[in-house]
C-alpha cells in the first residue's frame, strides 16, 4: 500500500468535490483528512503515470504563506520517502 500525505497550505481546506473525484479513482482505497493533512491510501503503484488533483478552498486569509509538503511512501517501508513542496494554488 502506498500513502500520499498532503500537508495543506495554511488557511486552506480540501473541497468535498475534490474528495468525491479522488474516491472515483480505482487505485484509491481510502482518504483521511486529519487537521491540515490529507492522507490518500493507494492500492499500489505501477509504471503508469498517475495524476491526482486536489481542489483547495481558502477559508482564512494568511499572509506570508509558506510552502507545504507532499510525501509519498510505501506503508510497509516508509524509509523510501519522496518529498515535494508546493506553494501556489491555481485558479
């Protein structure tokens, strides 16, 4: 099992529409939202490219917004952690 751990930007939440769209992806087994982190549990990964889009909604205006992280790792072997950062939100 693979976990995608998305730390949300300060002042943002994931929209319910975004959750619905993620749940329709066949390899997505489960989605958890805890505080400001979204956990997406995947059945497995293969060599095919996958794209996941999270729509965020700003609920609080925050100045000097800091980058947030996206971590991808194997549930059973978290040592092979991959980390990326994002700082902007598209329209």
